[in-house]
């Protein structure tokens, strides 16, 4: 090892970078998981448990929690505090500024609020309020300023009245105006209230009183709980779960008690349509593939190194070393090198990940990112195991070959396998079987991923990539030199140096294949991850458009304001199109009563972010999601009766992938079934403008028409999730930079070693008249040819692997969008050619400067 320190160092660098890459990838997965879960489930704050009134079907259940239930849960032994997940909306104004505003309670325990106080104090009295920065800026107020809250007081018994006109029986509701003083400003770090453009916070008792006096208030279906001793892991102690279920005034079988982590994961899964956070699965799947490719980089580098020492090993045998001694010495050398390089690589990966997190605060990412890494057993053990074990495994084949060849035969150059030789034919058969098996496994992985069997799908896809890649590498010595020589025919006429370079690619097929394979591995990795990242971005954009099909919505229960609100929204700067969506109650497929939406198809196509879904709507049809269709036992194309107070009509079922378009019909069909309810929404499409600014302008415009108009901005929440996607893909880009380094180290190692190996050969060429310039030119052309072939094959393999990985891991998000990262492909090809040129020319300069006599004397 001391004698071969230089060559071992080059192999050690490849191991170091590979293990650092794997470490950073695994740590990045942990950061993404924590950040995404926190953003998706921001409303759960830092609670320990989430108690939910379960739903019996896809329809909303009537189960809810009362004030007595809240007190009962709070009395359970071990419970510190309980906070109902609730809100209230009212008209909050500062002179001409303001409108319908969402209010949230200030819990007894600060851990139960997603807000963080940044200035002032929390409100403690009925006439005090705290605001998020967006609301304070929109209302142009600060600490100590006063606001006017307009709300309606309903006579007692209004909510329980069965009369058609409760006002005639109980009296008219009374409109009151109250004054609130701003006592605090609170940040919303994870964007829990982004969709409503910010929030106002009042004491929990105040909000409960407002909800109790408002018959339109929604029921409480979730409670947040903090405990004296937080539960460990994701499971709730059975005794605590039973105690909480027994004290609530609802059927215990319909109450779920789960840890906040479990509830957050379930909520995130509902958004992404997967068993877990789809982006985490995506990153970890590519981390598994990165482990595989890194192993191949290590294997190829060490095989070249050991193969170059075959003569030295044979000499050892000539002077008396036994085959077992030689075999064990090579493996021990590999183990020491692999362990030392892996330890340094793992530590380097930890430091790089920590350095990346320390630089995050300088970028405005919109969501908090952890400032310290959280090493896991996997992020430390896996890189160490890969670096050490794979290096030893890489040394098995060349060490065994060196011990099997007779010492005197080993001192002579070995011939490469050919199709005429038995070993070459055997190699070809195994390569073909490996390729066919790999392709079959890739197809199986895609099929399993599409069928929601994500774990099995990823395992099959990674196995398919491994077998396919192994087949390509195994057969490379048979076809790659010929391909390089065929391409070299284009430059062979430029001079003797070029003709020698082309001849060299065929003269030593092993060297050509090993050198090109080193680059092929790196380019495949970069292309695969670039393709996967580009496809993930396109697919996530498609998924967000489906989850948030419109950008802004204004709701009203006053029919006389609909046209005015439509004009106000349409006239807001940044809103390009609007559509009116009305609601009615009806029955589908003779099931229980449900709601129906109606909108003009042409207006929908112009407004929604998934116009192809809206284009499916036509008179005589009804849009249903697959879940609703399954609940109603319907399939696409079925004819189903839709009935209501005005009559019944048979409509054709059309399946839509957008939940917001569920149960949508045309206005003409709705009129045949029922009259529109008072609740109407105006959907708007934001084009080429800042979504938060447009949401604020729409709130101001709507308030001028209807003080009680409710404005929400799904586009703002969608933008928040786009930020998460950008963060994830930003991490992937950082990993790609490391992958580029791996590729460069791989090709530089093998090309440089191949040039050093030919020191005597180069000296011989110079003694017969080859100039130093021609020597450099020969090695440069040879390096470019070999690197070019490896890059092209790597790009093709990377595209296939990237698309297969995207199809497997992203199918749960819906239709996978396959993308081609043209810029990255051009970069890969350019870097590969430059790498081949530099890796050959730099050692060639040393060879050219060495005198032929001295070079011929080198061992």
C-alpha cells in the first residue's frame, strides 16, 4: 500500500466522494421529510395528540365535539391542555380597509397554536386581537391601533328553529359593531393560514362565544392535545387512547386518537395521494439508486487499479508467495482502503450537509428549514457499509484472476474476451440475460408503482436498473471499442496521431471499455437524477393544478351581490378570467342527499388550472372523482339519475382527477333538478402577478360590494407547496453537482492510469519518430472518443432509468409527466468530452516531457 500510495489515493477519492454523496442524499431526505410534514400539517402546531371525530364514509359525518367533550378530555390524567381546531369569520375593518377575515383562537398552551408572537402580547380580553403581518399590512395598522369588527347577533334558538322564516318567529338578527385593539403581531412560519391571506387571533373563550352565537359556524371535528409526557414514536399508549375515547360524548368507535406525527403523515398522504410523502419516497428511491451507482464507481475504479498490478502480483508468486497469500493481501488492502475512505467520506458528507443548512437562512425560502442535521443510523451505517463492503467485493474478481493465472503467463499481457472465444460467448450470454431480466424488472417496478405498491415497485425498479446496467457494463468490452473506433473513423484522416488513437481503442479493448465505463457510470447517474427531478417538477405542477384548480374564490350567500362581486373580481389587476359556480342540494344514484355544483363549461375552461378536466363537462354529464364514483358504485360512462325538488334527469358519469370539480354539472342540468342555493362562488384565475398581492386586492374589492363576502386564495397555498418542491429539487441539484464530481473522478482516474500504464509504449512511439505534439494529440483524440461514447450511452441509459424511476415513484400523484432535461444533457456531453480531453492531456504532458530512454527504463 505504501508503494502504490498514488494509485490507491485516486481510488480512495472515488470511494470518499461516493460515500459522501450517499450520506448527503440520506440526510437530505430527512430534512425534506421534516420540512414538508411541518408545512402540510402546520395547523397541528406542536401538539402531542390529535383527537378526531371519524367519518363513516366519504361524506361528512355529523359527529362533532362539544364544549363538555373538550373539558372531559382536559380532565384525563396526563393531559396538559386541549384546544378545539376551530375558526370564525367576521368583517374586520380599519376605515375603508378590510373585509371578511378569518379568526383563530389563542390557546391556553402556546404549543397548540401554529402562530409565533413576534411583537407585543397575546390578546387576553374580548376587545383585543393579534394579527399576522399580512393582515396588519392590508389593514394598515400596528400595535395599539383599533379596528372595527362587524358581526351579526342571532336571537336565541335560531340554529334549532325549523321554521321557513325564523325571523318571523324569533325576531330579526341584530348587526353590532365592536372595537378591537391590536395588542400583538404574530408570524405564521409554516403558512397555516396562507390560503385565507393571514389570520386574526382572539382569546379562545371569545372565539367560542362568537361561534356559539353564529348558527352558520361549522362543528368541531378535531381536538389538539398536549401531554405531561409526550408519547415516544408514532403510537399512542392504549390506556390513554381508551381514556380519551371513553370521556367524549361521541360513540367511542367513531373517535380516533393518534400522535401528531401520525396525523400529519396521514394529512400529507391525503394531499399527495400516497401512502407517505411522495417527495420523500422519490428522494429515497433515487438515494437507493445512488447507492447502486456509487458502488459501480468504486468497483470500476478498483478493478482498474488491481488489474494494473497483475504483473506485480505475478512476480510475488514467482518468488514464492502462495495463491492464498496473494488473494488475502489484495482483499485486506481493499478492506483497509475502503474503511478509511468511507469514514472520511461519511464525515465529509455530514459536514457538507451541515454547511448547507447553515447557509439556508441567507435565502428566503418562505418556510423554516432545520439549522442542524439529524444523523440517523442509516445515514452513517449505509455509506460505511457501501464504501467498505463494495470495495472488498470489487477486489474479489481481479484478485481471483491474478491467482488463477500461472505466474509466467501473468507477466505477459492478457487478451481481451472476443466473440470467437468461449469466454467471450459466455460473457455475451450472461449480458443478454442480465439486460432482459433488468428490462423485465423495470417494467414490473413501473407496474407495481402504478398499482400503489410503492415499496415493492421501488425494489423492483432498483433491481431492474442494477441488472440492466450490469448487462451493459459486462458486454462493454465486446462492443464499446468497436463503436469508439467507428466514430474515430471520422477523424482518422486528419493525421497519423488520429489513426494511432483509433487503433488504440481496438488494440486494448479492456482498457478502452474500463475507461469509457468509468464515465458512463457518472453520466448515467447525472442524467438519471436530472431526468427524475425534471419529471418530478412537471408532475408536481400537474398535481398542484389538480389539487388547487382555481387561484382565488369569493363566496357569498346574498344573490343580489353575485353580479357585483363577479365584476369586482374580474376588474382586479392580475385576475384574467372569472367563473360563477352555484350550489344546490340533490340526490345522485338514489343515494343520500348531497351537494351539486354548476358552472358554465366555457367559463370553467378559461379559469381552472386543469382546463382539460373542465373540457369534459357538457350538458347531459356530471363530473365525479373516482372516490365519489366508487362510493356511489358508478363507473365512467354510466348513466345515473340526479334528482331534486324540481325533477330528475339522467346524466352520464365523467371521471375527473380534480376534487374541486367533483359533482359538477352544467347550469342547464342543475335547473332541471333544483334551484340554486344562496351560496355562490366566483372563481378567478391569476395570470402573471404575485398571488398574495392579488389575493389582498380581491379582498379589498369584494369588501366594497359585500361586507360578508369570504375570500380564499388556493393559489397562495399552491405557491407554498411549489416552494417546497423548489427546495427539494434545489437539494437534488446540489446532489447532481456532487454526482458530476464523481463522474470526473472516475474518468480522470481510469484515463490517467491508462496513460501512466503506457509510459513505455509512449516512449517507444517517440523513439520511432512520433513528436511530443503528436503524442499529446493521439492521447487527446483517444480520450475524447472513449469519453464521447461513454457519455452518449450514459445519457441514453440515464433517460431510461430516470423515466422508469419517475413512473414508479410518482404514479401515486396521478399522471406522470415525463420530461427531458435538455440543458443538463448538453452539460453532461460537454463535461464528458472536456473531462476525456483533460484527463488524457495532463498525464500526456508528463509522458512527453520524460526522455524516451528514461521512460523505457520504467517498470
